[in-house]
């Protein structure tokens, strides 16, 4: 129950931050990628804020024995860097650039602009379902 509550609080805070930063508007992301046109630096400031918060979190994680609601920290290693992860990240980036949304802002946008965000979220869920089908098939 404690883990679920912390997850809900974290997700709500994340969604609120995305909405406050304007990241639920696909035009902001596309504007950031339009470096030779009408460039919008908003996304750079949102990312910069996230980097600062994460830098503080990494410093804190190094000084405490274990996280608040888990038995241990689950930190990535170089072994986690697989061709599948790199390919997935590239596909994610392409989709983000085309749609102007990624999963977090897409779900947050359901509250602000449900009609347009629903199309993205449904397509995202369909893609997740398709990859699960391929993963279950024997090699």
C-alpha cells in the first residue's frame, strides 16, 4: 500500500510538472525540434530542471542505505545497455518527434485535451500490445 501511495504521489507530481511546463502541448516539442524555424526553448528549460532534480537525487541516493519504500536501489549498469534498448530508445525518439508527445505528457494531456490525447494514448497502448504479442511468440 505504501509503495502504491508513493507511486501515485510521484506520478501526480510528474504529470502536474509536465502540464505546468507546457509539455502536454505537442507544439512545444515540435517547436523545440524546429531549430531552423520558429524555435521554442521551453523543452530545454524543462529538461534542465529535471537534470538538476536528478543530480540532487543521485547525490542523496549515494548517502542513504536504502530507499524509502523498497529494500534496495535499482540502478542501471552498463550491462543494461543492449541493442534492444538502443533500438527502442531510437524508436521512442522518432515517435516523440512525430507526435510531439511521449507517454507521460500523453497521459497528462488526457486531463487537459482528452480528444486529441486519446488518439495518442490508444496508439501507444496498441503498440505496447503488439510488442507483447511478439515477445510471447517462440523464437
